[in-house]
């Protein structure tokens, strides 16, 4: 999980962080029928960012993940660039 309470934003929290964030109970109730969870949402967001930016340091800073985890996301998103790296 992220330490940012505004993982999900709306038109109010996007411009004014004094509004309360979307709580885990609200999220769970709203998305329970879809099977979507907060960890799944976070993983999907990291994956999408890895497709856009092939810089592991960017992922590490943005999401607070370890270097090894960032490299796994980059390798999955850009296999053609990492296939030639020595193992």
C-alpha cells in the first residue's frame, strides 16, 4: 500500500487535499463486484507507468519500490530492451 491517502482522487481531492480521501471501506464496497483490490490497482498502476517510462529509478521514486522490483516491472514492460543484458 502507499502512504499517500489520496491514492484514488476525484475532482475535489485533485485540487484540495483537505477533503477526505477515499477510504478502504468505500473502495471495497464500490469495487467488490469487480474483484478489484487495492494491491491489484497499485500493481496495475506501476505496470502502466513502466510501459510509459523505461526508467527504474523513476518507478522507485514514484512508488517507493525496491530496485529489484522496479527492474522486474521494466523487464516485463520492455523485454526487447532487457533481453540482451547479461544474467
